[in-house]
């Protein structure tokens, strides 16, 4: 995610951002490292404050499977996106495309939660009978 969001073509870097062609690689690398550091920090805090308690609550109720965790992750991303919109987008006009922002939030949460599910070896189906 950090690589995709920090990449800028060489032509755009020179024309829009006025980055000298000789410094292009250094600037893109620095942008990637800064973005990755920030995203890793936010992910670690979000997982420890919100993610783990939600997964534990799902497991306690017998819904500790990958599809339920992904569904909870999508719900959490929609709530966090709504909070983000209330705080940052309503007070002032922004030029962020809304669909792109929604897809980024939901996609990033789903990718993080799927990685967690695979790492935690959560089952894909439940043995619980309803």
C-alpha cells in the first residue's frame, strides 16, 4: 500500500513537483519509507486497539472464521471512513475522489485482516452448528 500510494512517475515528479531528475529515486524512496512508517504505526495501533478485541469477541461467540473477520473488518472500515469524513472532509472542501478513498479504506482493512487471519491460522469455515 505504501509503494502504491507513494509512487509518482518520473515525468510527473519533474513537471508537477519540480524534483530534479537526478534526485528522483532518492525522493521516491524517501516518500515510500515515510509512508510505510506511518502506515505501519497506524496499522499496529488499530490492530491492537480495535482489531484484536473484535476478533476475540467473534471467537468467543463462535464466529472466529475468516469470512466473519473480513465482514467485521469491512464494517470497521466503513465506520472509520465515516468518522474520517466527518472530521476532515465536511469542514473544508477537499479534492479527494470519494470512491477512491472508500476503496482504499475498505481494501486496506481487508488486506490487513486477511493477513492477520492467515497468520493466526483462523479457519475458513466454522464447526459450530446454528
